């Protein structure tokens, strides 16, 4: 495994992170989830990403049990707050102080740890003063329950405002977690420059575009059994890519991957890691072998000629409008 520093901080994380969105506590039985976590650890992955809302808190609990017995100091555990949890009361969501503090404490119990390495605002909350949210984060840092703070799917302007408040409060604000892939590049025009300026790195999710960039979805073909598209819980985001022009373009990437001696998924993960502002790419898995295969992307070197070929093949199906930030 290789490691990169997170923003301007002293925290290093693995170039490949293991995430359990849509898998643990949902699509994957617990025994299989534990096997995938074991595969991640065997592959050298030390960074594990989750969120309280995943499987309505069950994903955090599964991850906590899967990591039980591991040396805590050798791991980086990341979680998030914002989306509704609990019975749906008025304070069961958002970035108000009450929900942030209570959610953090609940996440720690589910994850069976005294602290998380990175606590992330899962979205921007327009209904709560940003000062209130950042102060709550600052207090969690002072209490030792959170080491670093990050956000997910924020715009460049929101990141800039958050960074200014973080400096005032001496909060280690170090990361942004967006969707990013060869097909979805909306962070490149504005978000990445803002993060570079403010000292934040990207921890990207869906580097294989919810499975589209594996090449398993074929134009006009039946949806593969057991795939994310076959599950209503995972189909909403992937549906945007189920167009013949996108699927044909992805198939046209196969010769590029074959020439490099790698799979399409490895090509996709290596592509996002080529961006110097990306500290880590989050992979999910329903089978251990998927972890072992995707981790091989860290050894893939993509030259400028390959990047040019990729852009040419995908021309016309790339989404890069910065106005779509937070729609990931």
C-alpha cells in the first residue's frame, strides 16, 4: 500500500480506502462484510470510511465489529453526520449543534472506538449557521473525540467559508469527500482549486461510477444479477449512466486497459489517483476478491498519452459542470 498526506495535515491515509456505503448492513451479509474488511486489511488498507446514515446506522455497527481486535492506532476511521437518523424527529438530521454532538457520540459507540480520525459534514446545511456547525466540530476536537474535520459535496464557496471559520477556531479542516470519476468531473473547475488553496485533499467516492466503469453493463443487455442496478437501494445514482452513449464509450475504454495489462476498474481507480489533490479513492466491495483486484491500481502509472486517449474516448459523455456539485 501507498500513503498520502491529507491536506496540509500530518495525517497520512492509504491511497485506497475501504467504504461501506450500500454494502454493510444492507446488500452484504455480515459474515461477507467481515471477509471484505479482512481482505482490505490484508491488502494494506488502513483507512475505513463510513457514515451514520448508511443502512440507517447499521453500517457503522458492522464496521465496528469487523475491526474489533485490530490495533486502533494503525487505522484511520472516518465517518459523517448530516442525513436523518433515528425516528425522524426535528433534531435527528442536519448540522445543528445538538444533532452533531449526539451523532458523534452515537457513532463512537457503534464503531467501538474512543475517537474518529476524521469527522465529516456529509452535506452543507443551509438551515443552520455555519458558525454553529464549525463550533460544534471544534468542541469535538477539543474533547479528543475527533482528530480532524472534513466535509462532503460542498461547493468551492462553502469550502472557502468553512476554511476561514476553521482557522479562527483552530480546527484542523483537512478534507473534502466528493464523487469523482472519469465520467463525473464536476470538482475539477472550482472545488479542487479551492481545496488546494485552503489546504484540503479529496477523498473521492465512486471512482468506478457505481460500477459503470467496470464495463459489466452492456448496451441493450440485461442487468447483471446481483448488480447495484438490480437493487432499488443502489440504483438511483447509477441510473444517470445507463445510456447507450455512455455504455458504448465505456466499452471503448477496454482496449486502453488491455494495452496497460489492467482491468477497467483498475484503470478507473488509477485515473482518479493521478490527480495530485486526491489523497485516497474509496472502494466498496461485496466480495473479497474485488478488494484485492482494485488495490492493484496503486501500482498503475498512467502516462499523458493514456490520459489523452481516455479523454478522446469519453468525449461527449463527461460531466464537468461545477453547478452540479453536491448532486453526487
